[in-house]
C-alpha cells in the first residue's frame, strides 16, 4: 500500500524554475567591479535563498560597516534591468512545464515560495507563463525571516491548506533544503550553482538532476508504502 498522496508542492523560484541565480550573481559581481569593490566567490553559496536584508548583513559582516551595499545593489539592479530590457525574461530551467502539467493533471496544488520580494518576482512568474499554474505564491517580503529559517515554507503550507509533513519542497540551494527540513517537509534538491555536500545530502530526501525527474519521484514515494516523516495518518 502506498503513502497518502502528496498534499502540496512548494517551489523555489530562482535557480529552480528560472535560470536567474547566475544572472543575479553576475550583476552583483559586475556592480562590485565597476565600483572597485571586492566580491569573493566563496560568498555566493551563502547568498542563495537569502532575503535582501540578510544579504546586506552578510556583506557588512564580511567587509565592514563602511561597505556601500546600497550603491552596489543600485548598480546591480540597473544591470539587471538592462538585461531584462534586452531579453524580456530569463530562461526556464529544464522540465518546468513538464512538472507543472503533471501536478495539474494529478490535481496537486503548488505554490512558489521565494526569497525574492513580490514586486520583483511576480513579473518574472507572469512573463514566463508560470503564474497561471500556481494556486498561491509566498514572497520574501511576506515573512520575518528568510531561508534557512522555515517561515516561508510554513506560510506556503498554511495558504495551501496542507500539513507540513505532506508538502514536497523543491529547492536548488542548501539554504532552501535546510529551511524545508526545519519546516518538517519533504526536501528534494535539484542543484543549480551549488552541489550538495554531505550535510545537505543527509537533509534532502533526494537529489535529482532536473525537474523532469520529479514526477517519477512522486510516483515512487507514493508506491513505497511509507508515510512521509512527521505526517499524520
């Protein structure tokens, strides 16, 4: 006998649905270069999945309170807008619509749970055609703490009316996997820029190569004859 079906799926946006992590880091890197400011590549994994306030704190702790973070962000935003004016929308990650259509056919509700604020995320979701597939969306400016805190996923589960133990979370970043684990959900990683280390592999229920593999994973989970951890019978 298989598990009770997955009640909901929570989706990260940057680096999972949209190929925006590279663009965001590239804009910030170029902004630092233009302003003759340091940007150490080892910071990149720490920034993924974080809110803007948390990214600011990371930079100030690294480079000191005098670091002109707002000037860097303004220049990075300008570079981002230049890219969007030229190309309109970022590329989709492989398997996005195959997964969304699978969830729609199975009547499994899904929501985006992204650290990006609403005014920045919504145009991307609408422009790429993803938004109509979503039952809801939770943005970074809707919760007090960003990933790796569980807040954004717990709010997403509440808005979808699903118990945390029956929520599948799809993430590309270590901070996202940590957040999903702390929320008591089923974390699955589809790596983008950062590969999972031993800690993240231990926290993740699975590490998949692309979103195209998620439908098979859901079928296997339901056929395995075990309840998702922490879920009520």
